[in-house]
């Protein structure tokens, strides 16, 4: 696997939630920096006994309704 993509959403309280597409990895963080660190840690733990992806992409999804 070359790249692992996480779909990231921002919660109402300002924190972030990230879920890997195609893998069972889920994590969160109160800030973008904390989320990045938590994603790296979660990926490392998930792939502890197999080759890890070469890159991790964080894809921030915004859902905005304009009335």
C-alpha cells in the first residue's frame, strides 16, 4: 500500500475525527496537530506486524449549508 487516506471531519466543539478509508483505523484530536500525531500513532499500531503505507493523506471534509 502506497498511501493511506483518512477522511477528517471537524466536530462542533472544534476537535477533529479521522477515519481511514478501507481500513479499521479511527482516531480523534482536539487540534489539527494532535490529530496528526494520533493518526501517526494509530497507523503505526495498526501496521505493527506488516509493512506500513508510504504516505498518509488527511482529507478534510467540510459540509456547509447555505440557506
